[in-house]
């Protein structure tokens, strides 16, 4: 389910079955890093959209947690922990963060949720069919990771 009113209505009537929150993590950079920042966000957006389709009814895809890459990492992590705290209060058993920013690996242990880091694939030179094929391949790899995490906590 996505963060849109129609899906949220469905979630509210069936939330006992939706136990997983997925949060894309996007950094925003300007100057020389702007293209890389946009490319990473595009990749994670496509990936999490496909992931949501695979697990509709089991997970809720939240809006992206977006931050300035130039901000202090400690402040960014603290803001994300506030999100995490609120998500846990609302009975989500599993939280997955998905990012193409390797910097998050440093802070992974501070988070209660599962961090999934995937290097961004350059999509700008691919046609739509190639993009879909590449993203579907990545999602297939994530399916087993999600299933494993769910089974650990059952």
C-alpha cells in the first residue's frame, strides 16, 4: 500500500495484516553532487514502487525521508529515529529503510529497523523496458531478504 488516501483507507480497515513499513531514504545535494543525488532518488523510487506492488497488503510504503546531505549526520539520524518511534507506536512490527547512500551503513546499528543499502544503478541512459528489467531483478533479490526478516520475528 502506498501513502495515498485510497490505500490508507484500505490500511485502516485491514491494519492487522499490514505489519511492515518501508521508508525510502533520499539525500538532496546541489552543485557537483546534484546529478548523483537525483539519480539515487530515481532508483530508490522505482525500486520501492515495485517492491510495494509485490507485497501489497503486507507493507505500507511511506513517503521518503528526505534530508540535505550537507546536514550533520547526527541530526539526520535523530530525525529518522523520531519517525521510527512513531511508526513503532502504530503497531508496525517491521521497518525497512531503503537507500542508495552508503553513509547510512555507519548508523545502521543505531536504528531498530532494517537498513537496506543498494548502490544506485544509473538509469538515465536506459529505455523504459531496460529500467523495468533491471528494477525487477533487484526486487527479486529483496524478496528473500524481506521474507527472511519476517520469519526471524514470527
